[in-house]
């Protein structure tokens, strides 16, 4: 038996301790995985509901979230055809699917105004319904700002043109500047704005210095974030991408025509 005070004994004790700790950590990770997954799903639902204006409290309880989400249906859309599909994205949703070569495509730099590099072929959408009638559609959106990729949800009313809400749940922009995308006062500027022009083009824009309420374009404009030009440009660009031909544009046209 090794002398525990010897170098060999010390190494043996350290090895055993490492093995025990590894087993404990691995066991805890496996046991906590279902709870972690449930928390991620709950957080996703909470953010969808907040973007849609169905709840206002970011700390809403699980029962409140689940009750409100009962009116939401998750569907999947083939972004290449703009139609619903029963196929689910390979590798996960959104950013996860975009990392799988067989489940995504690399974007032409000229088309990639959101700077996401790859776009998944199939994306989830969230339909808010009441007695079978479509009330709102919530779309996952993402794009690069100044320092980070902003991940969020855009909610449109049943006309598929009027903004019901916009919220970002994951971003690392500068606090007090670009980080103001999380400011409730700024998010309150979005409901009622129209994303498409009369010709069907994406017209939503962020205006530096503030929107002129007397301008005929005001219905398509939102105040840019003060002191955060690049983040504001990033928000505008990601909306133009996801509402355009490479994103949900074809799907929204098909859905409006009853052909999705």
C-alpha cells in the first residue's frame, strides 16, 4: 500500500478525488438535464408570449405562461417554399439547425444583410389563434448588431403587416446604448407600425433623431436607439432579411393568400 505522504500516495489520492468529482458532476448533469430542458422551453414560451403582447411580466409564473400558451400553435415552415411542412428542423431550431450543413444553406453575402452567414431551411413559427381564427403570427428573428447576434421574436397581427410586438431575449450589445433594445419604452414604440409598403416591399426602418409624426412614412418608422447607430442598423437589417425573400416573406404572402 502506498504511503499517503509520498508523491505516489498524493497523486493516488488526487486521482481518486478527481474520479469521484467527475462521477458526481456527470450524475448531476444527467439528472438535471430534463429540468434544464423544461426551463429552456418555458423561457421560450414566455418570450413568444411577451412579443405577442399576451403577457407583460418577464417573470410570469409557469402556470401563467402555460395557460396563455394554450392558444399558441407551433408550426414549421419550409423557408425555400414558403409553406407549412410536417418536417422538423434537423439538429434543433434556429441557430442550432443553421449549424447543420444538410439542414441549412450558406447565404450569398449580398443577400445576407442580417449577417447570419447560414440560414436554416426549416423554421418554427408560432400561431396565436382564438376559436380557429388567426390572431397573430410570431416569427423568430436574428441578426448581428454591433457586438453580438441579437435573437428575438417579431409578432404580427392577423393582417400580417402590423407589428404587435418585438422583443430580443439574447443579445450582448453595449449596456445603456445598443442594450436598450430591451428597454420597455423602446419596445413600446413598435406596436401599430407597418412592415410592408403598398407595393409589398419591406419598408420598416429605424430613424436617427426620431420619427416625424407628420411624415407619411411615419407608420413604417421607429425611433433609432440613441447613440447606438450600428445596433439600430442591425435591427433594421435583420427585420428586412427575415421579412424578405430569403426569410419569411414568401410564407407571409402564402399565408395571406390562404396558400401556406
